[in-house]
C-alpha cells in the first residue's frame, strides 16, 4: 500500500494487487475529501503505476472502476495510459445504504435505497 502525505497529513492511498504472474491491478485508490481538487490524485496515480510496473514479471496493469468513483476517474486513468477493454453491468446493494461507506460519498450518484 502506498500512502500519500501532504505536509505530514495522510491525504490518500493506493493499493496494488498481483492478480497473476504477469498482471498487477490497481485495486484501490482514494483521496481524503479535503484533498480532492489539488492535483494530488494525478500524482498518486503516477506513483502507484510506476510502483506497479517495478515488480518483476509485470507485463500489464489493470484497473476497474465503477459509477461511485470520482466523475473524473476514468479520464485520469486514460490520461496515465489505461485503455478501456470492456464494460460490465453489475447490480449490487449501495454500500452507502448498507453503512459501509459514508452516505455523503459519491454525491454525483443518487443513493439507492437499501
């Protein structure tokens, strides 16, 4: 796990997961809300991708996203070099309605009733 600090305060994190001998996944990445909009996500993503490619045998990196991610996430992933390879519709209970994440998360998406 990589942790991004801004002036000694944790501002975000990224977690990589080895999926198989040649595949590294950017499994999680996020910023603390008060640090969003300062360009730190781009910096953190660059660092995570560089770190992922630094592991022996890695031939590809993948990332999965969902509609609860920041509205600019897909554009940022594409800017760094990721390319869409497919789309899948999966219906799950809204983690906000289940109390797993704050109800204020992903304000751009209406919260599903749970």
